[in-house]
C-alpha cells in the first residue's frame, strides 16, 4: 500500500472516530499517553514528531486542537514521537 493510501485510510478512520479536529485528550488516546504526559512532551519534547505536532496545533477560544489529517501524516511519517 502506498503512503498516500495509508494516510487517507488513517485520516478517514480518525475522522470517523473523532472528527476533523482532535482535542488533546483525543490525541493522547491515539498516541497511548496520558493527557499530562502529552502536554509535557509537547512543551518540552524535541523529537521530530512532537515538534511537528506543536507547530500544527490551532487555538479556538481556550481550546487547543490538532487537524486530523496532519496528525495522521505525522503519525505515519514520524511514528508518533515514540
């Protein structure tokens, strides 16, 4: 399966489960981390995946959200920061 097919499959699966934007709680569940551990990794982490996740987040009001398509791409390319 090509990379584009893998990304589109993952994106469609994540959108079915969580919608077009992921909360930190959703992202923590996908990455199998606690919310606190994810926040720490996003704040202090220097792995390429955490840097990419930090750069793609968007704030809406007081909430922090992550576009599902970009998260899927990062997970497949970087391995989710593990």
